[in-house]
């Protein structure tokens, strides 16, 4: 039933695109289609019509792109687009949101205790992650920014794997080379996160173009924040995706702040969704705190990009309840009361819980049991990961060259001798094969 609704929406989009194409073709832009008796603009580029009215177009003269939702803040369904999802599927969404929230809380506190070096939470943005992750196929490729732990968790990346990566121990598949939270997993089709802002967007477009050429029936989704959309790489990616017609979903988490920069200082005009039409990209703005609406929007977008080999831009409106990271103190640029008000007014977790309770699928007993279980499991995983040794320090020299250059070999031998001489100055007991 859900698939039928999605296909219906995709067909409506196709029909509108076909109508626009016919209108464009009737105008003509090449020497073959020129009609000297038809007084229409014949310039290459944007298709439009003449006007004799001198008018400056004000940004507010356009209708703002609306925010699509399925539920109100109390979890009540408002329209017939409610996805008829199975109980187990929706319950998995909610359980994963609770698990993510619990792990975020414990790892954030662990960083404050000096047990890990860095962390970023997803407080307030859980629905954007889990709703979108549930709507794409497991073999679709994900390019994340750095607040998409929930997407990877939905795909089966375990709490143990998350925490091992944050500690950078021997069980971390990244061999301890990345900052905490910079996950990557080939088996989960999740490209390793890199810190430089927005580099993932043009890379995602390149992968989507390769998928298009391969005709493999897969698409790419890339996540970013509204702050990242101000980077030049974002605009290059939008333009490449549009002109090359790539099956990529641009998923923007507009959470109100780019570190300390509020949205009113970040951009003018109609938000990030407003960029879409100007680049020729099909666009939707969605309530990012409504997990069902995010699911619907992403599901339809995936159907569309695969059917049309064209990109889609999703702007999910949400609010970052936590600090930007453990390096940030958000009370310097927003009040504690603002955060508390947002949390009490529009919690994505509470909204989905109310929906589940109205369906008769959830109750206080399940809530207490699951929260207790997740907390115990996360703490157990934390204690275990903390005891695992760090990778051998020589790993920092490996996996770059097939044959290590002589200069690099020389540096490694120098460091080996240095550690041997001053081993009492280093925590060698915490590393594999220290000398």
C-alpha cells in the first residue's frame, strides 16, 4: 500500500515534468525549431516569456516551499499519507532512536570524563536519521557528514563497533586513525566520514553518476547541514547532479545552527530547499521531527531518482538540542530556556512514542524495560572497549603506499628507536607491539 502511494506520487511528478518539457519544446531553442512567426524568447538557457512590465522580482513574491508533515506534535495523523508500516518496523524505528539517544548521552559524558577525545550528539535530530534510513535500500550508498550515526546504526552497525571506533582501539576497523564518530563501513555501504565540510556532496554525485552508467538500480544519499550548504562544494554538487542527471538524494538537516551561526545569518531567501528549483532539482521540505513524514519524503525521493535518473533535494526542518560538539558551549549563543522549550514542545522521540501508543503498540512497561536494557548494554560495551589495546603505532605509516618509500621507512625506524630510548615517557602498555 505504501509502495502504491509512493508510485502514485512519482507518477504525478513525472506528469508535471512531461508537461513542462512539452511547453519548452513548443518554444524551441535551436535553429531547427525556430518559428519566425511566433514571438517567443529564443535564447539558450532558462525558458521564459516576454513581459512589457518593468518589475524587480522580490524574494517574498514567490510562495515559500511548504513543510510536509504526516503527524502533528501530539503524534496524531493529519492526512491520508500515513505509511501503513508494520508494527515491528515502526517499533524498530523507535527502539533505534532510543538506543541512539542513550549511547549519545553516555559517550558525551565519557568525553567529559576524559575517556574519549571528542563526541557529537544527535539530540533532537533522531527522526531525520531513522526516518530516512528506513526508506532507502541497504545497498544504496551513504555519504554522511558527521551526525548520521543513527543511519549506520539502522543498517546494523553495532554499539560495540561505534564505541570501539570512538576509542580507536584494536577492534576499530579504521585502525584508530580517525577522530571519534568518523565512522565508515564497506559492508554497510557507508563511506568513511571526513571532517572537511561538504566534501561528501560532490563525491556523492560522482558515485551516483557511476551508478547511472552501471544501471545497477541503486542510488546515493548524502547528508549535510544548512551550514554546509554555504560551501562552494555544495553548489558545485547541485549543478553537477542536475546537469549530469544523477540518481542522488541530497538530504539537508536544517537544525537551526551551523555551530554558532543561526540560520538568519547563514542564508537569505527560502532556506536550503529554495536552492533546488534554481538548479533544476526536484525538491521537498519536510518536518524533520516527524519520522513518518521523513520516511514518506525519502521513499518517494528514492522512487523518483531511480525512475528519472535525476536528483532530489530534501530539506528536513529540525532543531539541534545538544551542543554542536564537545568542543562547543551553545549557551554562548542561545539560551538554555530556548533549548528546554524546543525539547518540551517538539521532541521527535516523544512524537513517535505517542503515535505508537495510539496504535496500542507501546506502553510504559516497554519504555522502562528498553531504556534500562539499552543503558546496561551501552555501559557494558564502553567498559569492554576501554580495556582493549590501541593499535600498533606503526599503523600510522601503513596503508598509503603499496611499497613503503625509503624516506617513510627511515622515519619509522627513527620513531622506533626514539620510543625504545624514551619508553618510560610514553603509555606503551596501552598499545599493541610498542617496540
